[in-house]
């Protein structure tokens, strides 16, 4: 695949090797089957860790690595991988978290039969995601983009016996699939307008114009669907039908960030457009608010986190979409922080679910007392999410606030709007964080404490410890991450700058942070007893269902009309099309004068034509089968005589003989049927059919006359006449044509006759066979 | 060795004759396999030769001057079609032998199949319009026989629809060709390429439309597609697979040939409208059904629309995309029907109402379905995606936004109906329960699986080798847009 | 079914059948130079069997056809296809024809064109096809096979 | 081509088309046969003027090629009609009539169209 002469995938092209290794291992796991789950896990983890190490090793080299494979050169389709700073960061998140979560999953699934399918697709997904973050070109990104959608579909539907899982999987696939097609359109438009889809080339000389703007709208559409932005946010909570490790990996840490990655890559090039910024702020802001508010209503803590993810995605979309230097920096930092704390939270929920058998706030009670360590770890991650000092989330969010406050220099008043939205969204974030903590780990006065069903093993708890540790240590020494992401941020936008600190000093951003925390806590206390049962009027999920169902309904309606199943309707439609074609041609000509027409070539001809016409009309009128057949015979013989008169004895002879045989076959078949035709009820009114057929007859005649008048070239027959005797040794030119000049036609034609005869034989034999079978089974019944 | 171009036509006919005399089953099978193998070999040699020398090869039957003889013409497009068709026909034959049903019951299956093979080859190679008509009759007549082979009620009923509408098609084609001869005095396509241009516009338009209607019925385009979804699903899967993969494509091929060689630059706008309507109506039909064979049948129509759209762009790149689409679609569609055949053989039905949870019984079968299905829906990295992308890009380049947007929406709908099959048949509870002690559907039907796997491998190969193949298609398209080359190759300067 | 036998036809059948068969062969052979040919010849032979059918029913038709009619089709196809294919072996285009002059006693010198052999195949095939259709649709297909 | 032929072609195509658009298969076949006759007449008369038989030595002969083409078409037409008649017969043995039934699955979908 993607061959470039002389280059082998391997040492020379490490990134390609890494991606392909994923696919290879994933497919092998799927192919090998059910019984080797331990092997599946270890090989999967090994490949992911290898990817991690390779990424680190490659990042330490000085030069940027670049690998290009031409697929279809003429269409500009190349697979173009580049390991720049941002790709490294994302790649490390993908492979690092992937290894961690796959190991966790081995314990989580226990001895589930679907585990093998999970592990295989999981590794495949990791490969696709790695490819996506390495993409240096929009087309390449699109290819991996669609793969991630597909693998996500397969993973959400892992529990395929559940109707809900199937539906959610489909919903996610079709929503992101729609975005994927938008991206396809964008790729094609960039190809046409700019001649390239490489990010670097686009940045070098950004194209402009209406078509490019259309392409950018498509890009945004793609990003919004993939990253679950309003109004496409609905598929993400549905995706929680997947097992928790899947949710933790695909639907919080990696795949849903694909849209963010896309925006991050495009914003430095095209982010200065007004419509771009406005749609980012409006959709991102709405997503942040709606996600947060809906998280407040959830009792299932996994769903609560899912809506929290939606909210956070909106937040990051704003950061990257506005794309000012400091926001880009903050965005990269927060992206990492979010991956860590959200994956940690999901895995923590998985442990709770595994241990207590429930994820319901109204059922769980006393979890914190029974599992103090776990609770502490989860709380650390949760507080990081809320942005509490001294956790990692605080430092990154702080940076974002600073960036937003300073952003009016770049984006004008829009920056202030964004700031307000983010602050409000963060207040809600604090609220649902508190709801999560108290609901999951607190004690309820009205319930007994939940029972521990299974003690979680170290494999389940380990990853949670690690991730919480990262949140805490990262918060205490934020400079490490801060330095780490500076290069990556610069690779997106050379102007990107910033650093992360533990104690920012008392400034506007810090005060805002404190305000957010205080406000969130106060509001949560004030509203915690309220029942949140007022639904938000805009429900994307319902809108999707309505659209989906109405598309299906429309398809049924259209098909009911187009595909009636009635042969008569089909025939009438077909003949009408023929008629239309002829009419167009006739009217195109305008004048219809034909020179050199005589009424008839001879009186015999005229007489026979009249006779044949009369027989034809009689044939239409009579309803008696034998009379019809006889009339057909009259027509056929009449035509034979006409041929004879025309100077075509061979034709006349053959027509005569064929007509005789046709008549015999007709009679052989008709003798078994009723004497008269059934009156034929039909979907199409008789008058209409009559009009169409008369028109067909007339149009055919008129067109034939036109052709007759237009005759230009000399017939090839003249050459045959010359060659016939000397070269082909025959004087009957027609016969010589048949067996020599055009003998090949004859070969085909006799083959047709042979197969037709065989078909008749087959039909009769099969009928006899069936009759025998029926008779035999009737005998059995009697016996 | 131009003269050997006749082999893929004459040899199967000869073999059909032999099989009618000698009815021993093992013998029949061996002969058929050998003949199809030879056909494939000849086709490959011809393709390599044509591609290497960048020439158009001609053989004149009977050794007469090519302007008066029936000619077989091998340009890039025809040999490519010949290669892919021979490969697919061979694999379906293996499948059918594995399936057992059809040929076990009827000693006439293989003769009819061989005639179909000859007809398809002749249609691709014909350099003579009347000979093309004969080729159509060959493949149609044998398809009638194959479609009604088991003679069961449903086949007779739907076979009737198929036969009647295709007879109408033959009649229209014959009228068109007869009138073309009447107007020009020849049916040699190279000579026609020159003489048709001299005709008055209205006559040329009428002749062009008549041929388009005839080939349109064959290709099942809007509004002439009705017969297809009603008739294909009732035939044995191996028969449907070949019909689905090849017969409509013969129609598309004929449209390409007439629109480039005989009436160049004629009906682009019309073709675009037809293409858009065809893809839409087909996919809507597919979404409304719940039986795999029906859904796939409607998708044939829908996909034809894409190819017609490519022809309608009227550019080299558009044609190249259409040709590539043709190339990719033949094995993909056939593979899907073969998968359906395995399911039907295993479960007795491929209807969602009666079957589900297949993934729990055979993961490999699921993969075997998924690859061509995703290719059909145009997802990367499969061949269908590349074909679709080439079309979309060319459409944007030509600023035909309307039809391209339809094409993109239709591909989403295609994904919808493919996932309907997936969630309906492969996911869910295992139903019906498999017979005791039987594991591995694929292992149980070895020959059927082998041919299906090979076909799927062909589709993957097309994706992997897309670069050189697309170059080839582009060269083929360039050849098509220069009818003078064709004329020169056949009748000399 | 055609009920009782018509004795006149029965009588006629005896000699008419043979006469028609001879005519059919004559028509085929002379086809190259005068109206006629393999098709017409085959169809005339087919008509002879139709006549026999009218006179004696399907059994007599079956009895009088020496070869199984569907094999006759195969035979005709083989003859024609072989004639078409043979020139390929010597590197000529398919269907290339040769003219040979053969002197025969009584008749004299006859020009034999290889394409006449092709016509023979056509003849056989047409006879076979007509017979096949007649035999299968002519018997009471769902009856006892008579 | 004479006006008589023009009339004949028109009548054959019109009656053929009318017979074709029918539910009774026998009448459809009659229609096909009529159209077949129409096509044969059309090809011969539009592309050649009446004259002597095209045999070497005859004078003022008519064009041989349309005759050869039509001969081929006649035989193919016979093959088609024979097969279609067998099909009609088979239809009749199944249903006791030769009406072409509507497609079952299509009607099912049409009935289902109003369901959500």
C-alpha cells in the first residue's frame, strides 16, 4: 500500500510503522479469536507502550520527522505524517492513556466473551487516533477521522444484544459520519481551490474567497459533530452505552478531541474570519452551558461525567477556536489536564460500578467511607476538573482566564463575551463537580450503605492512582507541564506563549477563579435540594430521532410510489420515456417535410399493408386467444409477402418459416389456457395507455421519415456486393453476409437460439419436477 | 496477436456446446473453470499489452477490411472491463459450485453461465453496433435462463418482469441501431463516429436518445430502473451476484462508449440530472427495505447514478472517476451478494425479521461483509471512498455543486442502510440458534468462503494499488475523449 | 391435446416428412448462391417435425429424432464455433474462410467454402432448437410425459 | 420508403405498444411480436429502396445488409418469443392465469409507508 519505490516501512519511516503496528496487532487479536484474552491484552499494551516510547524517542530528535506516501498522485491524495510538538503531546496522550486503560479493561471485563472484540477494536482505534494526531494534511486527517468514527461505532455497540447500545452506536456513527462527509467536501474544495490540503502549504499561502469560506464552514461542521458541540452534542452521552473503559478513552480523552485538534490546526491559518470566531464562541459557549446544566440533572454518575465532557469540549473549542497566542497555549495545557482528570474520573467510576454494582446517585451511599483511598483519588481528579488550587486543572484554567481577559486585543469585544460564557460555564462546572463528589462518595441519610460486591484488584485501582497522582503533582509543579507544552503550542502557532504557575499572585484572573469557586459552591448549596426536572426545550437527541425517522419515512413513501411492483406501470413509464425521447427529437427538427415520398411502391404493396393494418387492429380488439394468434399469423405472413415484394427473398422465406413456427408454439401454449383473455384490471387507465401507444406509433413513424430523409452515407452493402463472389465464393449476398462478412453475428444469434431452447426445456422440466414433488408430498399426506 | 481477442467470446460458446453434449458434472465443472481461467489469462495479457504499448488493438472477423467487417476493439477501457469481469465471473463460478444448489439441480446452469460469459466479453469488445446488440441478446437470453433456473414461483413471477422489460430494451436498441444504419449505411462504430457527425442535429439527437433509453434500461437508471429491484432478489445468490456486479455495468459501459465515441459532448446536462435522480431514488429504496438482497439491489441503482454523474461531467477527469468507480464497484457489489449468499445458505433468509446476531456465530463473516459494505458507503481507506472522492472533487472543479451535494447526501444514506444491515443481521441476539455442533460458518462453506474472500481481497487490492490503477483509468478516459484515435486504430488514417 | 389422428395427414406425413427433410438439406446447401441457407434449411426441417407432430403426436416426433434434440443443439454449436475458431490456430482472424474446389463424381466440380460448414452448424442447431421447443411444449408438460 | 410503409410502421408500433402495456402475459407477448414485426419492416424499408433480390448477377438490386441484419433479428425475436411463451405457460401452471402479479415485497413496503 502507498508504495514509494525503494522505501520500506520500518526504520526509515517510524511513524508509519507505529500506526501500521497498531492495525496489525488489532487485526491479529480479532482474527485469533476468543480464547487468548490475556495475550490480546499484553500484545495490545505492548504496542501502545511501544508507540509511547517511540514517540518520546522521536520527539527528542532535533529535526521534525516527516513521512509522505502518495496514494493517488493525480488527485493530490497523499498520506502525510509529521511529528511536530502538538502531535507529540497528543500522541503521548493517545498511547499513554491507551496502554493504561487497556490494562485496566482486562480487569474490568473479567471473563467477558466480548473482551476479545473489545481489545482488537480498541487497538485498531488507537492506531487510527495516532494517525489522526500525526496528520500533517487535511486529507490524511480525514482518512483517520473516518476510521475513528467507525471503531467508535463498533465499540459503543460492543454489547450488541442491547437495543440501546445498538441505537446509540448508530446515532454516534451517523452524526459523526455526517461530519465526516462535510470534511470530505472540505478536502475536495481545498484541493480544487488551493491545490493542496497540507496544513503547512495552506499556512504558507492561505487561499481566500467564497469557496474557501464554504470549505471552512464544512470544517467547522465536521469539528462540531466530532467533538460533540451544540447542536450535535447529543450523541456523546448516548455513547456511554459503551463499557466504561471505552468511554474513558474514546469519549472523553481522545476521539472527541479530534474536532478540537482539527480546529487547533486550522485556527492559526483561517481563524481571523468573523464567522469562524462567532460560530466557535456561540456553539462552544452553548455547548459549555448546556453540557454543564444537563450534567446537574444526571443521577447516573457516568452520564454526569459525559455531560461534563461535553461542557469541557465547548470550553476547549473556544480556546483553540479563538486561537490567540496565549489561548492556544492554554488550550494545549488544558487539553492535557482534561485528558488526565477526565480519564481518571471515568476509571474511578468504573471501579465504583465494579465494586458496588451501581452508578446511580440515588442508590450509592457511603462509598467514601468504605473506600477512602479511592474516594480521595477521585476527589482529587474532580477538583482538578473544577479548577481548585493546587491541582493541575487550576493552573490550566487560570491560564485560559488570563488569555481570555487579554484577548480583546486580538478579537475585540468577542473576547469579553467569551470570557463571560466561560465564567458562567465554570460556575456550573463547579456545581456539577460538587454534585458528583457528594453524590458518589457521600452518605445519604435515607439509605443504607452500599455493599461491596467485588474487591477491585490492583489493575483496576492502579490507573486511577496514577492519573490522580498526575493531577496532583502536575498541580504542585505546573512548570513541568508548562514547559512541556510550550513547544507544542508553538508548533500550532509560532506566536504562542505562556507558562503555568502554582501561585499566580492576586490578579484579575485569580480573583475570577476564586469568584467562580465561591459562586459555584454557593449556588450548589442553594440549589442542591431542587428537583431539576424542567427539560431544556432544545433536545438534540429528539431532533436526531425525528430527522432519522422522517428520512426513513420519506424513503418509504417515495419507494411506494416509484416501486409499485406492477409490471404495467413499469411498462407505461418506460414507453412514455421512449415517447418523450422521440418527441424531443422530432420537435428539435422543426420542419417535417420529406422529399420523394410515394403513396405506395406498388398496388400489391398497398393492398397488403391495408390487410396487415386491419389484422393488427383486430388483434387489439379481440379477446379470444386463438383468434389473436391467428391475427398475429396474418400480420407475420403479410410482412413476409411485403419482404418478397421488396426484393428480399431470403428474408421472406425465413419470415414465413419463423412465423409458422411461432404460430405453432403459440398454439401449443395457448391450447392449455382459457379461450379468452381475462379482462385486465390495471393501475393505469385504458385511455392513457391508448394515447401513449398511438403517440408512440405516430412518433416512431415521423422519426423514421426524418431518418429516411437524412440518409447520407453509402451502405456497406455495396462493398459486400463487389466482394461476395470473388472473395467469399457465394452469389447470394445475404447468405454470404450471414455466414462470412457478418458470420460473427450469426454465431451469437444461433447461440441465443440455443440458450432460448434450453431455457424452454428447463422451464418445462422444472415444472414437471415440482409437480412430482407436490404429488409425492400429497401421497405422504394420504399415507 | 490481436486475433486472439476473439477467444474470450468463441471459447465459452464452444464450451457451452460441449457441455450440452457432455453432461457429466465433474467434466462440466472442469471445462467451465478452464474456460474462465483462459479468459482471464487472455484478458490480462491483452490489458498488459494495451497498457504497455498505449495502443488500441483491433481484430477484424473473417479477415475482411476492418471498415466492413465486424471488429473487436480492445482499448484501455474494454480490456480493463474484460479483466475485472473475467476475474469476477471466475470467482462466482467457484462460489456457485460451492453453493451446490443451482448446478446440482440443473445440468443447464453451466452452459447458460458460459453463454453469459461470452455475451459479457463480446459486449466489452464489440466494435460494431449491431454486434453489440447481439452481445446484449447473448447475455440477456442466458440471464433469463439463469434467473428462472430453479423455476420456483417467485422466480417465475419476478423473472417475467425482468424478461419483459429487457425485451422492451432490446426492441428499443434494435430500433436505434436499425435507424442508425438507415441514416448512415453502416454499423461499424469507427465509421459511425465519422458519419454520425454529418447527420442533422435532430436526427442525431433522436438516435442518441434512443440508444440512451435502451442502455439506460440496461443500466437501471432513473426513470427506467423498476425491473431491477423486483427481479434480482429472487434468483440464486450466485446468479444475482453476477447480475449485480456485471450486467448493469455493461449498460454503463455502453453508455460511456456511445457518449464518447458516437455522440461526443451530447447530453451532459441530461446525464447529470439522471445521475443525481438515480442515486437518490436508489438509496431511498434501499433505506425502505428490510431484506438484505433487496437493499443491495437498490444500491446497485444508486451506485449507477454516481457513474452516470461522472460521465455527465464530460471531462477527462470525470470520465476517469467514472471508470475507476466502475472498476471498484464490480467486485465490491459482487462480494456483497456473495456474503448474502453465504448468510442465506446458512440461515435460509437474509431478512432482518428472521435473522440476527451473526457476529456471535462468525466474526470473520462479519468482517467479510463490513469491508465491501464500507467501501460501498465510501469510507476510507476502501476503494469506494477513492472513487467517490474523485467524483466529488471533479464535480467541485466543474462547479456542479448541486449534483455533488446530492452525491454526498446519498453516501450518508448509503451508510445508513449499510448500518441497518449490520445492526439488523450481525448484531443482536443469536437467532435462529445454529444447529448443534456447528462452528464457523466460513469453515463450513469452504468454496463459497474462499471465492468471497478472494473477491474482498480484490477490492482491498484496488484500494492499495489505487495510484497506478487511477493512472490507468485516466489514460483510458483520455483515450475515450479522443475518438479520432479509436477511428484511426480501426480503419486507419 | 390434438384429439384423434387425421388420416390424411397421417398418409401425407409418410412421404412429406422425407420430402421436406430433403428440401431442407437442399435449401441449406444451395444457400450460398441462391435464397436459402442454414437457417431456412433448419427451419424447413423443423417444419417437417411440426407436421409429423400434427399427424402423430409427440411420440412419433421423439421416435423419429435419432439424437436427443438438446444434444443436437450442442452439436450445432460445436460445429459452428469450431469453424469460427480454427483459423485462430493458424494465426488468422476468427471466421476466416477458405475456398476449396473438389471434384465429385456425378455432380462435377463443387466449390466448397469453409463457411458452408459453418452453415451446417447453423442447420443442426436450428433443427435441434425447434425440436427441443416442440418436444417440451408439445407434450402435455404436466402429464405423464407422453 | 412509401407512405404505405409509414402507415404500417405506425400501426404496428401503436398496436404493439398497446398490447405490451398489459397485465396479461400472452397479450404482452403478442405486443412484443407486433413490435418485432414493426422493427423488421422499419429497418428494411427505411434503409433500402425496393429492387431486385441481392444476388450477384441481378440488376437493380436492393441493399443486402438490412436484410441480413433483420434476418438475425428475426431469429433472435423467435427465440425470445418462444422463451416468453414458455414463461407464460409456467405462469399459468402456477396461478391458473397469465396475469403478471404485482411484486409482493414492494406492496409490503408501500403498505408500511405510513408507519413511523
